[in-house]
């Protein structure tokens, strides 16, 4: 499968209604990788560490809010 096939498959996964629960692990992995890299850079370059720690906090907030929203969506789906 070429790059176009991967792109098409990923866009179909993201844009198909009801597939949000399949995308959450991808988002989690991407945000954890981002936070890991930001923390590494913060330890490497202490001159800009405050900015990098702020970005880590923002990424952590996004990670928590995505997972909270996903959990609430699953709860609501079970109720109906």
C-alpha cells in the first residue's frame, strides 16, 4: 500500500461517523510522544525550559480532555 492508500485509509477512519473510539489511541500515542520529546528538549536546553514545560502542560490538558470526552461519550452510548 502506497502513501496515498495510507492517507485514504486514515482519512476514512477519521471522517466516518462513529469511529471516534478508534482514533483516541492514535491521539494518545501522538500526544505522549510529543510530551516525551518536549521534556527531553526541556532537559537539554534549560534556557527555554519554561516554555517547553508550558507546552507539556497544554499537551497534558489536551490528553486528559480527549480521554474524558471519550469516556463520557462511551457512557452516553451505553445509556441509550
